[in-house]
């Protein structure tokens, strides 16, 4: 990437976020809204700064919940999709369950999960995984189903074995759709963790902090916490995107960057 | 001498459609033979029967005298779509056959690099396909076909999607590759000029039911040059083929 594209990739999103803040600020000013009703971005960020020493450890906890849940959900989704792609019967059996799992309102399943799994980190992990596995499974299934028929024909004419065709053609073909699924999952993962915290919360969490701020009418702190939660979601998205760029160089780069061991170990 | 490829009285029907009426043909080692004919004439069916993708209803397919009817893995095969794998570099695309059958060895890598260097891809060894032009991609696809080390190559309109300029270049390049590597080629095309320019022999096919209706020997001297394409001998063969394809034509 040259500096021009880097500037475009970094600068334009920053500008668009700044514009959102600007519009928000203008609305508060024009309608002369009181801070306890809705704060300006400055007030919200100010509250975030003032409570930083309390919020930061809580944010770390939320990040931990999303990390474990995200990894668990992604692995589950991927394995499930690969298993489903093997036979029609498995696919037929699992697909309705897959859809039903997402029709269950997460907020409704949260309380039973807390009863089942206790007030610790587990219900949050399960909720995040519950949300993340679905887009991953669906996009990987798509990737497996959409391999070019002619390419499979060619592989057949070449005398390719079933397992090698799977490893060399079908499986790598899931990488790009996998990332689409992961990116969707990344932005939803934080929502899942916060729902878990809200239901299971004993106070020591971002959701708990926000609820306390809400009941003491500290509206700027409520909004500030929301900004922090959003930032964690964006961070996840950026992380997945960076991984995507690094691991799918064929979409962006002209030549292969050879690792020392990659040359002869096919 | 045993024929490189012998198709003996193969037929194939799909439901009520006779895709391929009883067809017999033989190709000698080192020969370049083209199949021409309108769409629906059974070219693809014949191709798929020879490649082993389809098992004929009747008849036998022999390669080097060995019965391979309905078995794949005995021919090099290339289509109009290059089917390069986007996440594999040029060299790794060329070694795909080995990767899909037994694993790529150092010898496969060396052979792939040699092919690529010898036939104009030396600067692109580690490039991903998306960075290559259509002509370059088809070169890689042909190298991939050669690297499977089968003597018989089935090429199904490999240059059909290229612009006419690139296509001419690729035809000359293919003849160079063919004469140096001494493979046997069965080539499908719609393009009459292309078939004459490349082939030793042309089989003309006709639809409903798909069958070979005629065979022409192209006696133009090799190596072929672009000048030949405007000479009377070439035009005479072309007139014959057009006659067969479209009935009597007045040129």
C-alpha cells in the first residue's frame, strides 16, 4: 500500500466519524438540550475521561468476554459449516436448528443462561458465541457451495483425490467468505457481551456501570460508556480487517511474499 | 504403431437427445487434431468422454492402447476459462495437478519454474493470477496442463475468450510449445482459421445427432507462419470447411 491509499483508508473513516460527532454536537446546540437529557459529544467524552480509572478495568473484562466468545463462536461456526457441507442429510438436519437459534431473542435466552451457567464469565461467552457462530457458519457454507463447478471438473480430470481437492480447493475457498462472516460477527459480539452483563451483572461491568449512571441521572456518563462500548466493537472490526489483509494477500498484492518454509511443503 | 488416442464407436445420449452418435477416431502420437463444428454438435460430449468425465453408453476409449473408458486422470485438460486459483501463485498454479494427486515435490517445482521461464512467464513466477492479463493467464493454464505430464492434451476453445490480436499471438506460442514438448493435441474451436493454422488434421462435426461428418488433412508446411493464412492453399482448406459447416458457400 502506498501512502496515498493508506491516507484514504485511514483518513476517510476518521472524517466520517468526526462528521457524526459534529452533527450530534449541532443538534444539542441548536435545540439547546440539557446535559442530563442528552449530552453533547464533548460532555460525553468528558464523562468518559473522568470515569476512566473505573471504566478501563471493566472494558478489559468486556474485551475478555468478547474474545473468548468470538473465538468459540467462530470455531463452532466454521466446524459446523464444514460438517454440514459433507452430506445433504446433515445439512438438512442442522439448518433448521441454525435458523431457530437466531430466531430466539437473545435477551430472552440471557436470563435462563445465567441461571444455568452462573454469574461468572460463561453466560457472556455463550451469548457472544451464539451471535458470532451464525454469520460465520452461513458464509462458510456459501463459500463451500460456490466453488466453481468447472474447477472441480478440472480437478477431477486431473485425477485429484477427494481429500486433496477438499484441502487445496474447497477449504481455501472459504477464507474470503469466512472473513465476511467474522466482520459481521465482530460488530455484534460486543452487543452480546453487554446483554450478558446486563442480565448477569453484579455491578462490576460496563453494563452495570451504565445502569448505575442511568439511575443517578448521570447522562453524560451513560453516553460516554456507550461510546466506549462502540469503540470496542469498532476495534474488533478493525482487528478482523487487518487479519484479513494480512492473510489474503492475493486480493491486494501482486506478488507472493514467500515465507521461508512455504516453498516446498505443499 | 499404437494410436495415442483411439475412440471406438462411442455413443452418448441424454434422455431423448443423442448428444453423440457412434463416433470413432484415432490420433497418432505427436499429432495436432482439431474438432470444429457449430454449438450443440457434441464436441463437449466427445471431450468429456475422452477426458473420463463422462462414461459413454457404448464403445471404448483407449490411450496408448489401454482402455480408460470412464476413467479420469489420463489427459491434460484445459478450458476457455483459465480456472486459475486466486490464492496460488503462478508457479503454484502450474503445480496444481501434483498438489491434487500426490503432493508437490521439489522436482515438480523445478519443472514448473522451467516451463514458466521457457514460455514467457519468467517475470511472473510469484505473481498472483489477478495481476495477469487474459493472455498470460491462459499461458499459465496451459503450463498447468503440460505439468501434469500427460502426452495427450485436450484443449477446449482455450483462446475463445481472448481478443483477436492476443489470440494470434497465443496460437503461434501454442505451436512453439507443442513442437518443443512433442505432445499430442486434441483441440476444440469455433474458429475455422484457428483450426487450419494449428492442425495436422481437422474433424468437422455436425449436430442432431452429434457426429463427425468429415475429415480434412491440412498439408501446409510447418513451422506455420501468419503469411500462410492469406495464401491460396489455406483459403482452399477454409472454403472446404465452410462448405461442410454451412452448405455451399460462394467466397
